[in-house]
C-alpha cells in the first residue's frame, strides 16, 4: 500500500511538472504586438488607431504617443473609442489632441516604461514609427536604429494613413495614404425663410473629386449629419424649409470601402473613420419668418416752439417675429431712438429734436440682428433677419422770420408821397412769407407780399404817427394774419416774426420866415425866425411848377438868393428846414433890372 501511494504521489508530481513546463513554453512564445494601424489628421488633432497584432492581450493605458519634444501623451490621458485593454487582433482608437503637422510630421509609439527607462530619446523604448509629408522627424533616427523605418522615407498623399503589414513588417512599403479627393462644390450660398413653403437649392455642382464611393452630405452648422442624398438631383429635391430655423451645410464626400461613421446623427467632422475626403461646404441659412407689419396713424406736423409735441393713436397690425421694437429715424434713415413699445413712442417729445422730419417704423427681427444702434442707418446698416414696416412721418417745422435791415425812416406828412427803400431780409425760413406793416401797437395795417410791394406803399397817406415794418415766415394753417388784427397777440399757428423797422410820419410844421424885397431885381433875402439852428433848403419854381436854378448863399438862419438872371415875373419859393422838417411856400416877384 505504501508503495502504491508513493507511486501515485510520484505520478502527480510528474503531471504537475509537465503542466508547468507546458505553461512556461506557451507563455514564452505568446506575446502582444501593438502597432500603429491608422493615422488620420486634422489641424491640432490626430485620430490614431492602434492594433494588437500579437496573440496575447495588451493593456495600452501606459503606452505613449509622441510627435516631437513636448507632445508626449500617455494613452490613458486621451479619449479612447473603445477599451484600452486590447485583445489579439483587436484595435482601439484615441484622439491625440496636439498641434499635429497635417502637411508633414511623424508619429511614434513608445513602451509604458519609457519615462523611467532612458526617456523618449532612447531607441529601445520606441516600438513603432511613421512619418508623412517630409523626412527628418526628430524620432526618425531612433526608428532607423530600431529597424522600423528607412532614413529619408515619408508617405506622400493625404491622410488617413493605413498600415497594411502583418505586424512584423516595417517601413514605408507597408503604409498606404488616402488618395481620395472630395473636390470643390459651387453654388449658393442659399438663404430661405421658414414660412411653410418648400425651399430647394439649385445650381449646385462638384468638380475635381476622385474616389471609389461618393455621396452628398447635409449637416447642421456643427457638422452633425442630417441627410445623405446620393445624387445632386436628390440634393436639389431636399425641402430645407422643413428643417426649421438654423443653418445647414452641404458637402460632397469621396471615400474608399470600409468607411465607418457616415450615418445621420454622427458628426461628419469628427466621427468618420477610414479613407475619405470632404469638399468645401455651401451654407444654407434658414431664416425665421419676420414681418414688420403695417402701422397706421399720422402723418404728424408740429411746430418747434418749446412746448412738448407727442404723437398719438398709432396702431400696428400684421407683424411677425420673435423680437420687435419701434424705430425712430431722420428722413435719411439714421436711427435716432428705439422705443420698445407704442406707449414709449407716444411718450417721445418730438419738439426736442428741432426742425426736420422724423420717420416712425416698426421692426420685427430674428435673434442675431446686428447694427440696431442709434447713429446707424436702419435702411443700410442692419445685418441679419429682419423686416421694417411702412413709416409714418413727423414733420417738425421751425419757421424763422430772419433779420430785416434798412431805415429807420422819417417822413413829413405833407401831401407828397413818402416811400421806404433799401429794405432787405436775410436768414429767414419757412413755407410761406409776407411783409407786415403795423402801427406802433402791432395792429396790422397792411400785408405787402414782396419787398417791391412794400417799397410801393405811400406812408404819407397814413397820416401822422409811427409804423413798424416786419417780415413773417409761417406754415400752412396760420390764423389771424389779417388787417385789423394784432400781429403780436392775435396770430395762431406756426410762425415767426422778424425784428421791426420804424417809419415815423411827422406832422408838417409851418416855418416862420421873412422874405424881402418884393419885388426884387437882384437879390431876395430869406430870414428864418424862431429857430436857433437850422439847415434851410431852398427850391424855386416858376408858376408852371418847373424848378428854376439860382445861386444861393446860406449862413445859419440867413439865405441870399440871386435872381438877377431871371425873367421878370412871379415865382414860388419853397423853404424847408431839414433839421425840424418845418417848411413854407412864398410868392416872390422879380422885376427887370435898372
């Protein structure tokens, strides 16, 4: 029994040793073999797929990717699309978020213990390498030393770059570039209003594309795929109105078999994996339906007179839009104010804006409107989706009577016509105008329409007193501008009076004179009596009223007239003191000389 037990025990030990040896042999020959499999490039990002070509699982968490010094990234810190514990023949893709050289660069895969085993400059830590666009990546010399690459080799063509070897094969000959070309699309951009009516694009075409497979791609403005119309006819049959408000982008894609992620809901910019190329994009803007509506009320006319002027009874109908405001502009469209409600519009004091014309509008607009700022022009400076209503005018009149010059005037009421002259006006403005003659209290005596008519008025006929001459500018609707009314108190409307010019109409004064000798043969003497100072003016007429020229000698209140050259007869002598306005007329007799 003991012998049997010993034999049995020896047998079990032998079996255990065999199992250990078999396991040791298996473990010695099975191993993981992670390699770079696909490198896809966009600015500042490389999407890198790593495949395990070995026959044992591998945890890639602590492996490293590197482009150049300063771009070391441990795989566990990246964003994998899959499990970093990769089984044999399995793969995982990570987003390597560094400043990738899309045109030329090189990528290295390093062992987990790199940082503690000589660093990234140690060739034995490098387990895979690829470079594109140009030779000379800083890691190229390490890859050559490891037998992974040949000096001076690089991939020509576009990413993604795909490894086609079996995991044991190295170098440029086992990498394929992606040679598809999405081409260039033309047409648009397009802008539609989402109003329930179908909106279709047209005239879209593509040129310069190449690749085994193709389709059109419609995305939102962030790249999310909304549709994949296979032909341009299908694209031009898409009703963009049904997509609602927003922005679509149209692309054309060329790709090789095996492309993944080209499905609605995925992002065409980040979720595609394989050999492909997207064209440029065409924008399709789907605007919110807006309508500024129709406003009623007015037009309004005010007089700028220092008193508040407000509009009233304005109404709005038919407006559509998620945002709205009222807009007040000048007559050229420059924005003066943005009252948010009708009540705010009716609270605006238009008198404070001075003379001119304002326009009131209603504006409906979608989010994102730019330029809606006082000082900008509502007709030319707005950018976005909006609509202005019709406008209502607000006319702010400010007539100005200006300034009149000429005079003052002084006449003697003596039966001889008296006219003003040299009167003029400057700086006046207003729709209507006339000259106004009043007494010294403002009572209107006459309304000569022109300066010619004014200078044709005979002020001698008005009798003794004082007249005032004015110029008036006024707008339609002025009341009270009639003879007999008072220009200072009885006018009602929008008007302005100028300054006034005084016209004094003096009473005629009989001049006290002594005229001798009568008859006279050589000289007639005139003495002015009752005046201290005088400036006598002498005029001599024959009995037909014709002036007669004579020589005179004046000294203060004394005048000597030489009549020796006159024919004998009776003459009229008119004497006037220009200082006092007093005058008189006397007959003199001239007889023949001795």
